[in-house]
């Protein structure tokens, strides 16, 4: 792996060529706010725009999303300039108006001096609960799980994740990876007794033979066994009891 050096907030750091700026910043204890980036998903990031930074190279400055901008020798990154702060604040103000119930957005807005947005909050047909339409849930389902049970529906202002025709998906295995990956907690997943409900579909949960805890959907076990050949007996015990 080729190593390179570049500067971030006046500090020289070493990184692997083509690492993204956000990842290197986190490794070096430099905070850059972000919502839609996930290290387990290669295609994630760039949607929420919260992680914008200034990238200076060859006498030019560009505003870039740090979660998917590759580092290069001679690059200088600035994460807290007046311009970055002003644009980030504007992004968060718009986002707060769009998803006023998303606690993580509310907290980020407060960190940037925003208590209430100047814009009208979404309501009625425009109300989308906590979803920022980043698409991370869709990417996780497709790239990590390998099922593609959900997709981004509609366009522009009405864009949001969902199952085809908003009906229970035939291929969803109820694993909940989409809900766990969602940065704002917008996806509803309810476990009650031995039943899980997600995306309008109910799943029978498999119970641990030792502690008696329902811990994984039967449909997920079926899918794992079918796709990997793993012995079904492996799932007799939950991770805590193995």
C-alpha cells in the first residue's frame, strides 16, 4: 500500500493513498460531523453533505464531501473555516426543517448554533419522520446483506427508501441491517415476543435453545443456510450462549 502525507487543519498526517479524508481525520482524532457514511459500505457517503471541508491543492480550493474524497500527496484540508461553517450551518438548518424529529440532526444543529430553522418545518404529505433520504439503508441491504429488498423511491423532494410499490417485500429476510445502519433511526423495527415487524411484514423469530431468547428471524436463517451452506444447527444458540 502506497503511503502519502498531507495536511489537515495544519497538522501533517500519514495515510494510505486513496483513503478518504473523513477516515484519516477520524484516525487522527480530528472531528468532522457526518451522517451518511459507513465504513462497511463502500458506496456510502456524500448524500447528507454535512461532512463538507475545504480541499486545497495545486493553488485551487474545492468544497468536497470528506467521506468520499481521496487523499493525495500535497493536499491540504481545512475542516473549520468560516466558509465551511457557514455552508454546514445552512445544510443543517434545511435538514432540521425537513426532519425535525431526528434527534441526531437536532443535536448537530445545536452544535452549530441552530435551535430553530428559519424555514417552515415539513408536515402533512411532506412529513417524512426522521428520514434524510441518504440511501444508506438501501446500500446496506444490497452490498452487505445481498438481498436488495428495498430501494430509493420517487425523486427530488419526495425521494425516500421503501419496498417495491410500498408492499411487503417478497425477498426481505427481516435481518434489520437497514434499521441498524440508519443514521437517524428512521426505520421502524419492532420485536415483540417471537415476532419481528419491519417494512410492513412480520417475521417469526428463532429462539435460543439455552436462554430461550428470540434472536434471529427464521427467514434470515433460511437465507444464510441457502446462500452459504452453513449448518442450521449453528443457530440453535444465540451469540451470547455459544
